[in-house]
C-alpha cells in the first residue's frame, strides 16, 4: 500500500523485526534495551497486525495492534485493538505516514469485529484527531514514609505476608489479577504470553535498585494478594534514606490490600515509597495520616476510541436507566457518523441506528472519553465538547455513564 511522498506501508515480516525494532527505539530516544526486552517484544508481536512504512530499504514508520480484551462497566470483556509501537522517523514528519498507519489499524480492527481501540499516548495531542479520548487516569506518588503512617482496616493483623520468588508464585498472583479484571473498567484480561511481562526485570529498568522482589498475602491458607517491588538503599546525615518502588499490587479484598500497603510503608531502612500508575481511587489514600506528604500527581493514561459505536455502547451497562439519541460526528471512521439510540440500564443495553431527533451532539472522541465511566459528559459539555439538544438529558446521561469504580488500564502494551 503506497502512501504520500513515495513511501510504502506493508505488514511486517518476522525477518524484518530487528530493523523495525531498532527504528522504534531510535524514535523513542534511543534508550538502552536489553536482549530480554527485545525477545519478549518479538514474542508478543502479532505480525499480521504489525505495520512498517518503508522509504526504499529504510523503515520510517512503525505501528501495530495487540488483540486484547478490556473490561467495561458491567464486567464484560470486550475485544479491543491495543494500538502500540507507533513511531514516525523525524525525517518523515507531516507526510501522512501516521495517518496511513492509523487508517489501516482502525480498518483492520473493524474487520476483526473489535468495537474498541485503546492506546497509551506518548504525546496526547496527536491522537484526538483520530478519535481517541483520554478515558482513564492514574496517580503517581512519592510518599515520605518516615513521616506518613498508614492505618489498615481491622483484620489486617490476620493476614500473613511472606516473601516469595516472583516466578515461583506467578500462577497464584495471576489468579488474583484475573479475579480483579471484571471489577474495574479498563483492566485487561491477560492474554497468553503476557504473564511474562510482569516478571521482566532487566538491570536497565532498575535505576540502581534491587532485582524484582515479591510478597504474597494469605488469608485462611489462600493467596489473596501480592505486591511486586524493588528496593534501593540510601544513607544521609540522619540515617537511612532507602526507597521502595512499587511495580504492582493486587488484592481480592480491602483487608488484604491494607496489609500489603502497611508492609510497604513499614519496611526497615526505607523512607520513601514510590508509586507509578496506580488507580486514582485506591483506598490507601484514605488510610494515610498526611495525604499532602504523599505528593500525589495525576495524569492521563488510557485513551479509548470507539471503532463501532453501536457494538461498543451495547457492550457495557449503565448505572441508571438511559434512553438517549446521540448525533455522532466521526470524520475518520465515517461508518460511525449519524444518529444512534442508546437504551439500557444496569442489566444490559442496546444501541441502534435511528431517525429520531437527537438529544445530544458530540464527536466520537467524547464518547471514547466517557465510555469507561471515568469522565463526565457534563464536564465535557462545559468545556464546549458536546451540546445538549433536549433539556435535562445531559445530566441523565452523565449519571448513567458513570462507574462506581474509577477505570484503570492495568498494564502497558
């Protein structure tokens, strides 16, 4: 498939992977990557969904998609194109390379019957024009555990926390993770092979810290949670100044979660707990003695695009009964444009084409932003991104689209 300025878009062949991967890493700054990372990336690559743009014998653009399943409000796992590895050579900007790749990726997702596409945006300003909206957010924190205490729920003393080699308890930890997926919109069901990614531990990722460590939490002889982390020792004039960097934590119940957080807050010789990419509504934020000294820093995370408006809106449930007609604008995927009538409640939903008068007008980007329940239609309309055409419907729809649990895309791709 040709693109502008003589470049050619083709599916990547396995024997071309090294050249493709080297271009990708150069485009993202040329940071060091281990053989272990390269091997894992290659093993997870779906070559029938991975694209290369060539200028002669040089790769000038990369992209691809993973066949994922994402949890949506109501707990259904919806087929999702996980858009990934997107890069364009600095020598080929503004030549239509990215547009040609996004066109192919979204057309392929539609052909595969995937109602959703998702991505993590290295530069969020790029993807709005392709219909992606920022739908999930996450929190980073740097917690001064020498001055911040954590009080877990009653019963945490009965939870047994013990060290284990990460690989030795992988099956038990993956069972905990899998049980959580339907409960929080945005979480990804772990596809075969992806369990290896949680154990990836090249020295280049450690920043001088220890190899990956793991503790499991047990109640009544059963693993009900885990935490994976690294530690980095440090000493100052006043004594120890070590740092715990959390890689992952999951728990089946609040008591187990509280016991794990207490463990992380109380490790000897450690005075900082560093968190990256955690859900915005985790309970530990209400268990700490001083939230200001946790230095919370929110940021956008998963960006969602509705590939098939009808199928996507039919796949989730709604907090309160909803009956609304959307006038949808979608210039990049015109099959979505026009009027859609959504009817649904907490038990299920249907979204079909209609000739009825529209109640709300908005673009597919806004639908992507609100789809998982973490962004309010009212807020978007106040920003000028959406128009209420029937008085009162904006509030009704905003409530219906909400989620009692903040959406969170649980791992990168």
